[in-house]
C-alpha cells in the first residue's frame, strides 16, 4: 500500500447554490494583490468561493500569509509545483528551490517548516467543482490524459508509486499543451482550469482555460467565474496571449 493513500488527491465540491465560484491563477506570495482583485470583483466571503490553481508561495513578499489563507473556509487550492517543494522540503534539491524563489522557507525554524509541510501535504492534486452547466476540473499545470476520468482513476487508484509520481508531476509541471497549442481539450469536463505558464491574457485551448496572467509579476490577477466561464477583468481581444 502507498504510504500517502489516506491523502485525498482529488477533492470534489458540490455546486455553490449560495454565491459565486471563481478560480484564480498562480499567487506566489502576493496575497495583498489577490485581495485587491477579489475586492474589485465584489467577492463575498460569506457566499462565494475561491479556487486556486496553486503556486501559493515562492518569489513574492507575503509567502508566510499562506497560513492565514489556508485557514479561510472559502479558499480551496490545488497543489502547484512550488507548493510541492514545501511538501518535499526535507528531501528536495534545496539549491534548485532557492533559485526558484524558496529562500523565504529556508531560514524558518524546523518546527515551522514541518507545520507548513503538514498543511501543504493536505493540498489535493486535482479539484472538481460541479456547476449547473457541467463539471469543472482544476489542476496546476495540465491534465496529462485525454479524459478527466482517467486522471481521476490514476490519482485515486495508482498502479504503483512510481506511476503516481509521474502523473502528479505532469499535473504540476507540464507546459506541453500550451506550448504545442493543443486544442484537443479534456473529455468528461465542461472546462479544465490551469495556471503555471504566465500569459498576458487568459488563453482557451479547446475546453482548457489557462488563467495565470501573472498577477504575481507585472501582470494582473484574472478571476474566472466557474458558472459563466467569463473572466474579471474581461479578456482583451486586442492583446496577444504571449508574454514576449
Ligand atoms: Mn507553477
């Protein structure tokens, strides 16, 4: 039996009948900017929910605020590749992590590091949210299969630990769909929402919505309404998606 089998790698949420559901791209320690984007959208923490494609920490100045955010009952992130460094802090390549923005973590006392690890190991690899018009899937980088059902099966009942690791890493790291301009989409979902690759504007490839508009860098946070699949702020057709 796999040692992490008790951890839920796929979390499912029933439709929100009280308010709105939004998804947001990579945050990277910029929670003040994120709150400003929520305020601008009139986000109501008593009724609305915010789903996140992960990469909550590294690079930005407010990484330690993630604890406060993880305790908000309306905030539901999946695990990004940077969050996964926290999960593996005692075994990962620290030099590589620091190069990629992990310096905030390295100086923390061991007990604090372990506290972060426990909280981050609770983050699912995939989230699915029911909406009136169908199921929405959320992963950090990509669904590496033609169908969502296969991803769910591979995450929930992996044939081996090695296979699980490969699948999880694809979910957290892959850029092949956006780099290839692959419009095949993912079967079994109304829409898949991902981040990981910063874009000037959200890009929709088939039913896959790429929403990391680099609010953590010099871009802006995009809030994708999961019921309408409309973005706040709206997609500007005058601008290209590419960052360069
Ligand atoms: Mn990422």
